[in-house]
C-alpha cells in the first residue's frame, strides 16, 4: 500500500536561524515561526523569499506546532529538509518492497542500541539468525547539476556511525549505509570530501570492509502531499 498523502501547506521561506527555527510567510500575509528539523548547514537549500511547504502538528503542547518540510533550491528543485522524515520514508519503502536490497526480512526494529560506542541504529532488520544494520542519512546538498553530496557540514557523528557499521561487518552481520535523497535535482550521491575529508576517508574504509552503500531518490510533489522514495540512484566513491 502506498503511504497516505501528507498534509502540507504552502508558504514563503523568509529565514532560518538559531539552527532549528525558520520564519515563513503565509499566503494571508501572516509571519509564523516553524520548527526546522535539520542538524546540517542546509547548504544550497536556503533561498530567501522562495516557495516552501510546512506541516502542522496536532500535539497541543508543542511550542512550535508547525514544521518546515520542503524548500526550494537553486534550479527550482524541491528538497525535503526534515531529517526525521527520512526514516519514515525508508521504512515505508522497505515495507512496500521498493528497496529490493532490503527486502525479505521478517522483522524490523527501530533505534536499537548497538556497537562499542552505544549508538542507536536507525533500523535493525532480522531473520532468525541473520541481522542487517541500516543507518539512514538524508541528502539535500547539490553542488553542481545532478551531484548529491553528504555531509553538508563536518559530521563527527556520521564518521562514528560508519565505524560502528564496520564493526558490525567484522562481527559477521550485514551493514548498510542508506542515503535517502530528498532532492528532486540529485541524480547520484558522493562523499563531500571538500567539507569533511575525514568522513570521506571513513566511508571508503567502510566500503572496503564490506559495508554496503545504497541511495534512493524521492519523488516530491508538495502540492499533492507526496514525498516518497521511488528510484535507486548511483553512489560514486
């Protein structure tokens, strides 16, 4: 079954500030502050006075009930900047059989503590005596046409996750780094060596150790409430 349509509302992006806040202008002229759920720099995703889309939570206790979801990038592409939604997209695509590389597992568990550094893996897929550890990364940084880069800022946490995945392979398990590409202009993914050379080096070490790297791109049609993974993308190392 396809994922249900999201309830997204149009607005104009004014500014992002204090890392997790963004001001947007509504069609009626009102300006509201939204939660901006993205720990990265959002490089090339912040165009002032550009169209954006947001969602509204039903949780009455939230200080900021609105969440910035989709922004316009150079070239008039859409980018899904809600990094929390990336896991939702991947889980839905696994359940629908879209990600063929991760099909065939009897159980899926989320946020399982694992490894020597006590990280939490995004997904643990299991069959009887078989385990597959899946770490998800949201990709929205496009530098040149078609080129998706990760990370968009130095990410010590990202390198730590790669080391944990390497250890899982050494322990006899399957380990996967999954690039969830929420950018309609990105056609392939590669490490952003100019931004974080340590991450690029660690990623290549992980691949040499047996960690699998997979990328899938999302279809984004905010006016229809559609954000869903659709197709596999190349990964260039």
